[in-house]
């Protein structure tokens, strides 16, 4: 963090002089797991299979950037979830998943300032579609778990755009939505916490790291290491 300045306790800036105008941006893209929500969904699903420690270790290594091939790391984790019933996902949603502090306030401020909202996640549509609806987000892309007989197969469903939302796909989706909106990438914001968020954060006009892993903390323009996501609003005027 040698080139970053701590504006307030747990609030770091790099490469710009606050405040910025939120209304100067037109699109904000969010990661989901550990960014909008308090958990890594794949780890909590693994709890039902009695394999949380094994899966969580792979997740942590991937988020820290120690496993360079995110898609392969996800396939390894999914293979360990074969046979987990869908009721386990319902249990995660009902009893373990919460929005992170300040998320609703930050999303509401973005919408009020006229920004479109995008969720782009290496997690799963089972959760991302519910979060999209709960927060009133405009667009979402995530991985779709394959289900047979009410249980996970340990694989993903191949979609028209591909199979896995990894860092490259997050970047591509951000740029594609920006192009469809007729705006430059500089008018976008990307919010994330893990290494697979860095590609989209690198092309956005403003990158915000929420409770980030070290590799992300070392590169993000605005980092929140304490408190809620709405702390970013202290540096973003309407």
C-alpha cells in the first residue's frame, strides 16, 4: 500500500484526488461472493457435503491469486459437491447468506445518481438471481449449476456465451455492457474483493475493493478495509 493514502481509518485511495462525482459514471459492476454478500457460496454448499475445509482452501487460494486458472479451480471445487441436494442451497440462502454492511445504501446511491447496475459473479445463478431481484439490479451474469434428480452433478451448464464466469469473462461482460450503453470504459465502476475481479477492475474508470484480498488491495483505486460499502460514498459526491 506504499502508493496508497489512508483518507480515514480503513479507507484508502490510490491514483486520484477525492472527491469524485458519482454521476460522472454510468455503470457499476459488482462481484457477488464476499463483496455484495458475506459468504463464498461454494464454501457454504460444501458444508452440506462435509467438505467445507477442502473446498474453502481452494477458494481462498484462487481469490488470493495463488491459483492462476480460476475456471479450473472452480471445476475442482464443483466436483467435490456432486450429489449435494438442492435443499442444501436453500438452507444456505435462508440461514447463512446476508448482504454485506452498506451494500443497500451504496447500490441505492448509484441508482439515484443514474447508474445502471451489473452483477457479474463467479458464483451461481441460484443465488445471483435472488440477489439481483432483492437489490433491484439491472443485469446479472453468473455460473449455472447442473442439477439432476434434485441434486448437483458437480458440473456447470454450458451457456451461449460459455461455461465459466472467470476474470476474463467479468472483464468482457463489463466492456460489452458499456459498449451496448454507448459509454467509454472510463465511465464505469468495478467493485470486487478477489483476484478474479482484477481484470474488470483494471479496465474500469474507478475500481473499488471491499474487504479485499492482498493482491486486490495492492491495485484498487479505492479500498475499504473497515466498515461498510457505503463508506465509498464519502469520496463520491452525487
